[in-house]
């Protein structure tokens, strides 16, 4: 949806220097999807454009161009930045990295934009981190057409039972788990909590984290996620 004057509601996923004074930013905009844009002269002097073009700052942006890389013509703050401190900050960078790695460019993906904006708000509000991340991962996979059903068994369509264990495999769906698959089994209670958007107990959070690593891996490929290293650094600093 565009704002006044045809501006797009957007957030910065990534930015880097471009030339001597400009920035190349990767934006995720409502109704436009993910796309790169050049902010000409954004690093010249004390221009406020550079300060605004930061991750987690809601924006109104104007863009022009016909190629894949557009040109920013206007940047305004749409709201205060999301207040992300402590472990919420690397978690938010993790969301950005997932979007950078999994979304194609110029694919509108309106539901995913809404889920992303809501997830940042929940992280800033101090919501349970694992629950926020798992729900975002699930909604992202659903939006891309890769999410398996978590409350129905693929063979026969019978409901998942909370007191049984299951295997959830990329491209194959949910099925009853044989005893030999102990390392990859997920309890029905965890699957149902995920499907219903309920808060995860500690044991369920561990199961869900391992599950979504398996589900995301075929789409992320072998390249490690930088945001996971950021979280490890944060956690290591807290232990010192």
C-alpha cells in the first residue's frame, strides 16, 4: 500500500556503501516486496538520509526506475525505530537474513511483510523469542509454499495427537515417527502448539528450533547464517 504522494511503507534489510557518497540498500516494501535501491549522496555531510536508512526503522520511501535497482527519491520516518536490545537484536537480524536469502526480488509478498513487521514489534515488546522466531519461520515457509501441515498426518490426513511423536520432513510432510528416528522426532504437543500459535514450553522450544533448522536448510543452502554468529557473540559476551 502506498502512502501520500505514492510513497511505499518499507524497512531496510541490508545496506552498504556505494561509491564515495551513496548507499545501496535492500528494502522490503509493502506491495513491492524486496528490492535494491541507491540512495544517492546519502553519506555526504550530515544528511539525515543515512541516519534514517537503518534496519528496523519504519520508513516511507519514494523510488523511481525501471531496472532491478531503483533510485530513492524520498525517505521519511514512518514511526519510531523498533527498540531492539539484548538478544532481540540478533534475532531481528536473523529475520532480515532469512528474508534476504529466501525472498525473490520484486515479489510483493504482502502477508510476509505484515508478519515481519509484527514480529519486530513482538521482539521489541519483549515477547518470548523462540515463539516469535518459530511463528515467523512458519509463516515465511507458508508464504513461499514450502510449509508442511503441522496438525495433520500426510498419510490419511488424520489429526496429529499431542501424546505421539512425528517426523516432519521437507517436501514430505508430517508422518508418524518410527522408534529408530529418535533424534529427529517431534512431539505432537509441540507441533500443535506451533500450528495454533501458542507459547512454547522450554522442551518444546528446543524441539521446534531443531525442526525449523531442518525445514529451512534445503532453502538456505550450505552458507552459514551470519546472524547465528552474532547471537553466539552476544551470548558469549554475557558469560564473560
